[in-house]
C-alpha cells in the first residue's frame, strides 16, 4: 500500500507541475509594463528602476538561508504555498506604493518569495520523478513543457497588458495579482514527495549541521561550482537586458503600443527555445552552456552598436529586433537546461541546497552587475551601456567556458566518486 501511495504521489505531482509552472514561473501581465508603471505612474527615475532590481538581488542574497530553513521545516509543498502568498503581498504593495521605500519593501517580499520557490519547486519535481536512467530527460521535459507554455501565456498577457495599460495602468497589475491568487490555490494541490521527520525531532542545530554539510559539498564539487558560476553570470546579463531592452525602445522613441506586440513575439521565441532544449543539448552536449552564454553576450554588444546606428537609420531597428529574438531563444533554452544540469546526481538530501547555493551566488552577481548597469545608465545612453556590459560579459563567458571544459558534461565514470555521492542511480551514463 505504501508503494501504491508513493506512485500516486509521483503521478499527481508530475501531472500537475507543468500546469502550475506555466502560470507561476514569473509574474504574468507585469513585465515590460512594470517599467512604464514605475517610471510614469510612480514617477521613479529609469536609472532608479534598474537600481531597484539590483536591490532585489541584494535582498535575494540574504533570503537564501531563511528560505532553506523554511523548506527544511515546512517541506517542499508548504514552502511553495508560502512563497506564492508572499508574491501576492508583493503585488499588493506595488499597487499601493507611494515612494521608493515602499518599492524596496516590495522587493524584499519578492526576493524571499522567489528564494523559496526557486529551491522548492525544482526539488519537488525532482523528488517526484522515479530514480531511472531517464530521470534527467523526464525532469527536463516536464520543466520545459511548463516553461514553454508560460512563455506563450506571457506573450498573450504582454499584448493585453499593453492595451489595458493605455486604458488604465492599474488594470494589468490587478490582473497579475489575480493570477497569483489562482497560482497559490493551485499549489495547494501538490502532495509532499519527501517524508519529513516528526516535528519533535526537528532541531535548529541539526538543520544547521545538515545545511553546513551540504554547502561544504557544493563548495568542494568542481562540477557544481562550475554550473553555479555560469548560472550567476548568465542570470545577471539576462536580468540587465530585461530593463536595457525596454530602455532602448524608449531611447529610440518606439511607441509603447508596439512594445506589447514585440515582447509578445519575443516571448514566443523563448517558448520555442524551451521546447527545443533537449535537441539543443543533444546537438552541443557539454558545449551547450558556453554557446548560450557567448551568443547572448555578443548579441548584447551588437544590439548596442545597432542601437547607435538606429538613430540615423530607422531601418536598423529591425537588426536590433533580430538580436532580441536570438537573446530570447537563448534564455528559453538556458532556464530549462540549467535546472536539469543542477538536478543531475542529486537526492532529497542535497537538491534544495544546490538550488539555494545557486540562487545565493547568482543573486550576488546580479546585484553587483546591476549596480554597475544602473551607474552606467544614469550617465550614458542605453546603446552604449549595452556595448559596455556586453563586452564585460563576453570576457567572463569565455573565461568561464574554459573553466567548465574539464568539469561539466563528463561521463559518469569520469567524475570522482565524491562528485556523484548523492546520486540515486549510479548507472546514469552522461550528463
């Protein structure tokens, strides 16, 4: 009977996860218009908006440890519910905010929400999949299914948000809040996949020792360190481009009503990328991450160059859009594939800690680079900022690719035993 119950839990969670992911991965009806909402309605300086995003990553750094304790104490399912509730409160604060301090409070709530969800969600999915040779492929497929659907929904919501924003700027934000409430209800339908210890046996000291041991493994593992280093750099450049791209459209005086259509199309490109992540991985194997990173950095540089030329030759805007398309294809593949790589060779003891360490270090990188990006944007046009940031990231990507070459994507027998000591299935043949 116990085995039947476990099978039912796995089937329930695996079936529900893609549906949950398509609505919950990020805020629908929010992005692209959030920049306009903050700058036009709340009268926040564009450079300050970029700086606020940097504060988000700064807060995310300090959110990782409490997020880990919350997951350990509440379990994966209940933690996801808490994370979604925090997201709802975040959106309420955004709607009611009157000054920069209110927005900073909102970013603290959002940072803690995503710190919890970004560790608990992939862990819940990973622990819901049976330990078979195809576990990694199943994880990637289910994750990609939900993520690609999110991109399509986000594309539709982006168009609607642009139209509704013209009617009343608060309508898209309220719709985003409504979606978050529905997501919170949906998350209650998961079943906890990991049997937790009884509450009376759970002690803070024991939890701290478990976390310390897990993080020691993360810091010693050359494979995990390589993946987290790349993830930190890639996430930083993608987060900066989210604001830089909108800012460039403003610099080029592209009307807001066209933004919705443009970013909707770009969202579909991300969906196509997510759906084809397995094909991309099979084609490039251990070079997959390096190619994604270098192409994104080059696209940032070239987008900036054409952004300068577009002021004289408007037709060049089409070239900028092409580079945007490439960037969104890369991001769709990246966000799906990185979680797959991080979840390989893990079990319930280590998976949440690896995701937490990844969130912790990429938050540091995004905060530091975000502050630099804000500093640059306050002093020169967006196109020049993109060239500068793109050049920096191109150098970092090349160096990181060399570092990863002998550490990531090896055959299982080529890894030291300590690297795969948490693996439930030692017979996995490749990353």
